[in-house]
C-alpha cells in the first residue's frame, strides 16, 4: 500500500548503515515511475546512478545491456549496500542488481514494493510489512504536523482524536491532513472530520481527494509547508508517489466522463481528433504517438497548455502562431532532425528538454528557440551537439545547461558569461 511509510523506513535504515559500507552504497528512488516514464533511458539513468554513487567516476552508460555488464563486473568483489525503492516488476531488479554473485560478500539489498509477489519471485531472505500506526502514534504524528508538538492544546484534544480515528493509521494521510489543519480554527477541524467520516477508512485516495479543494495552485513555499511537496538540498522538487497517483486518477476520471473539460491527459493512439476537443482547456499533455509528423493543427489556438511532452516525431511543420503561447515546459526528447515550423516562439517557455536528440549545432530550430526570452533550463544531454549555437546569446535568463553525455566538451561561446 502506498503512503504507509515504506520509503521512509528504507531511507532511515540506509542512513543508519551508510558508514558500514564505506560509502559504497546507493539509494535508487522511485524505480517504478522512472522506468515507466523514461523506458530504457530511465533504466540507464538508474544504472549510472548506482555506478557513480559507489564507483566515482564512471563512464556514462547509454545502453541497458552495457549497464548490466558494467554493474556485474565492477562490483564483483565489493561489499555494497543498495536500496531499490518502489519496484513493481522483477525485470527492474534484474537490470540493476541481477544475481547475488554480481557482488562481494557482505552485500545487502533492500527492496520496497507495493507488490508482494515481486518479493516472492525474488526469493528474498526476509520481508517486513509496515503496520498501520496505532492510535497513540497516529495522534503524535498528526499533532506534530498540526501544532509542531506531540500534544495538542487542551481545547483541540478531543477533535484531534476524532480526526485520527478516521485516517486509518496511515502516515501520509496524517501528514497531509495535519499540515492542512495547521493554524486553522477548530471549526475547520470539525468540518474536515465530518467530511472524512463520509469516506471508508481503507480508501486512502479518497481521503486525500477530500482535501484537494483546499490545495493552493501556486506558491511552492506554501506547498512545502503543507507537506504536499518537498524541496531537497539538490534543488529537486519531489512529491509523494501516492499524491502523484491521486492527481492522475482525478484527471483520468475527468477524462472518462467529460474529456473536453479535462485539465490534463496522456495520449497513445489516434491523437488528432481527441486533441481538437481538449486542448483548449487542457494544461498538461503527455503524447506518445506513432505519427512521424507533428503538425501545428494538432493544437488549438490560444491553447492553455503549460506542460507538453511529445517524443519521437521526425518532422515538425506548420505555422504555430497563436499556439503554445502559454507553454512553460516542453519535453521533446528524440527531437526531430527536420524542423519546418514557423512562429514556434514560446516566449513563456522556462524549461526545454531536448535530451537524446539527433539535432546538430546548425539545426534550424535554434532560430525559433532564441525567442524564448524566459528560458532558464536547457537540457541537451545525450545529444550530438558539439558546440552551443550562437543564438544562445539571446537567452538572457538561461541559468542551467545540462550537457551530460553530449559531445559539447569545451566548445562554449564567450557570450555564456553574460547570461
């Protein structure tokens, strides 16, 4: 079950035993989601992380089988500590850890999963299933997030116990609800308790959905304070997988009953007709299409799209004027070699991900992308780009260029110092 504390427990054990393995250790988080979203590239990224965490430095892996061979041979006589967090298929384990004889004596591997069958197939030595929190533990956790101490004020004691009784002893639910109720008057506590009582205890997604009407739409610092997201030291913004899955489920249900009113969607087949119906309102779109050509008329004029992921189209054509005007994040991996689009300006774009593309430095698209005046992040990792184009001088707000795995090397234009 999600939200019961598997990752938190695994992370605590990892931090406690870290020194016993002389830093030859790696915590691979969110394996299921990374493999699902990024396929082979995601697997390679996880393999690279495992190798780099324990064997610095290491040449970058770009092929899954090469990664398997590197892990099997480089760790052969080493005592290693590895955590695979959120695994849902044996193949994910095989790509990263494989067999016990890949590693030296004393090696330890922890696997967290929602699928007990995976552990049976792996024939693990021991299993541990986190129990639901008892009422006293639940009350303490709720109070810590609501009042920043283990015990509530006297007049909140009764209502705190009432809220705890309907949260099923799940740490995630207690954390979310407690953070939401922090600094709220007792009337809000009472209303929240009434709403939660209408929902069966075991339906965790519905418990979290009940609170969704109060989530802020902006202000990352507010989301952090409410424990919706966490901003870690590496400046990566993270969301608990249970909350992520909840958001997807809400959009999926919107899509089933009312596709033209959906706020986000993912499309695998026959996108043209569907896109004409939804893109006027949709804000997040993930396309996986077999069509080789991406045309401007796939997107409605004055589209509200803010995030777009579309991969593997080979040709981009058409006049994109009045389209994609609100786009902030474009993830177009394996970007087209042939670019025939006009007015592809995207002046509000902040993040552009071109990783894994075949584009050269003289690619036609640069003349359009230079109009992205607000661009802050450019990802050209694993591309064939050998030098940054001169047009980059126009991107005055650019802060980050990710060129890992590319042939960029030292070919940086002098204008980079003025960005």
